[in-house]
């Protein structure tokens, strides 16, 4: 259970980082 939570948090962290980088890319274009 704890391992699944850690994996879930890691996936959410990666998703948030990727979305932040994408927004920065979009803002630099527009």
C-alpha cells in the first residue's frame, strides 16, 4: 500500500512538472 502511494505521488509529481514546463513553453510562444 505504501509503495503504491509512493508510485502514485511520483507519477503526479512528473505530471505536474511536465504541465508546468508545457505552460512555460506555450507562454514563450504566445
